[in-house]
C-alpha cells in the first residue's frame, strides 16, 4: 500500500508528464504536447538518462529468461531495478542531479513510487524498441505486456517441458555480461552499438514511420543551447520549419500569460502576507517587450489546426493576444487568468485561494521549451558514445 505522501508524489509525476516541467496552472500543455511529440516523439520531461531504455529492456529480458510461463512477477522487477540502481549509485560522484531514477528512495531502503520502467516506457513504445506481442496489435504499454506475460512463453504441444520465449526486445543490443551482478561498475555512457541502435530507431519514430526532427538533429550532431537556433533551422525539413516558427510564437504567448499570472499571484500574496515582493511584477514588462512581436505574429487558426487545442484554450489564447495587442494594464487580464485557472483547478487555484498562496514560490516565467533540454542532452549522449 502506498502512503498519502507516495500517492501525492505519483500524482505530481503524472502531472509533470503533461507539461514542460513547469507548473501548468493555465493549461498550455496541449500546445506543449502537440509540438514536442511532433518534433521529439517518445521523449518526456522525466527522461534524464538515455541509457535507461536499455536498462528497462534488459530487465524484462532477464525476467523472461527466468519465467516459467506464469504471471508477471512485479516484485522480481522491483529487485532487478533496485540492483542496477544501487550499482549506478556507487558509480556517480554525486547523487543529486545524477539522473538516477528513485535514488532517494533506494538510499532509504524503500521502493520508488514511480519506477524507471514506467518513466521510460513511452520511449520504448514510440521508438518501437518493444515489439507487438500476441493479442496486441501495436507496441504494448507496460501494463499490457505484463498482462500478456504468460503468452510470451510458447510451449510445444508435443512436449510440455519444451518451451521457446517470445522476446519483445529481440533486436536490442545485448546486455553486458555482468548485467546480473549485484556489484560492479555500471554507468550511463552509451556504447557505440547502443548509440547506433537508437539512431536507427529514431529514423522511423515519426507519424506513420516518418523521420522526425529528433532523428535529423541526432544525425547532424546538432545540440545548440536553443531550439530556435539557426543550427536547428538548417536541419529541419520545410514542413518542420513552418511548425517551428508557429511553436516559437505559441511559446511566447505562454511566456507572457505565465508572467502576467505570476505577477497577479505575487500581488495578491503581498496583500495576504503584508509583504512587498516585486520579482514577477518587475519581470513582466521586460518579458512582454521581448515576446510581444512573436506572440502577435501567431496565426491562431494554424495553431489550432497544428495542436487540436479545444475551444476553451483557443478562446483563452485569443483573450491573451487581445490584451497583449492593447498594451493593457495587468488588471485588464486578471479576470481572464483567474477564470482560466479556476476552470482548470477549482478551489485549488492560487488566484482564488489565499491559503495556498502563502506557500507559493515560482521562478520568472519562461517560454514553452517543448522538452528541448531533455532532447539536447540525449543528442549529446549519442555523440559521445564510443
């Protein structure tokens, strides 16, 4: 059984999967998702180390080799994940920001609330690392694979003792010889054969087996600091360039809306606590000046078509654009932002809940990043493979 704290942690994890890693009080995640999945399919804001896709697959292969055709053994999967995680923890110099999933729980002798295999299964499916299995037409979810586990051991009717395994990861590079060991060096550095395997999988990871921007960037070794750099633009296809331009404008809209929202929460919090913080109110004019032109260049019809955002988000974006165009005061957008947050979060909305505002802290607003920091690190890892 999970404690209340663990359930909350799991909820936070699931919430983060639907945003760019920033609290999404205003519901921009459909825009983030649409462009991020189009450019970088299979990625997630939770992905910190690319080699985890191999660790997860090797764990399942190990379980399958041990299987007698019975039900999936979740406890055994937990133990394998604990084993390789402890090995990783002994390898890194510093656990904080090491990218080791669940290290704080393992250090305390507990099980992580959300396991690495769950976090990285998106990649395994989208990149077709896991193959379809009996009874499932497409690459299975983790729960589907576990439910189908008994069918992965095929028995010869003439001899019940003879069995063959249906390996859903059959074309993956083999695990290191010392993979089953409880100790010894294990790291996140991709081997050459592993990097080439990922490149090959990325080549057809786009919609309908097409080649996504993710693959083009990896092939070019392009990992600049900004998604909007000339280096990315030169690698992109003509269609991707149109979408990149649209995505950049949408990112600017989100930045201004978030900045205005933060300034409003800050102002209300100042009144609540009788303080005078100005971080967000000071940042707002500069962010508007930086992103105004790009935001106002947005073709709303094209954005709606590209992201399939619903009528409520469309209306909200339209209201934000009208406010930006009018050069209005902060009060002019306050009701729109308050209504939007309340519709999404109910009584938990910061703009209407003084109790929640007391503990509110937030950095200065930033544009949507469409998972670029995650993708940038992946490409760097591929380029460093030996």
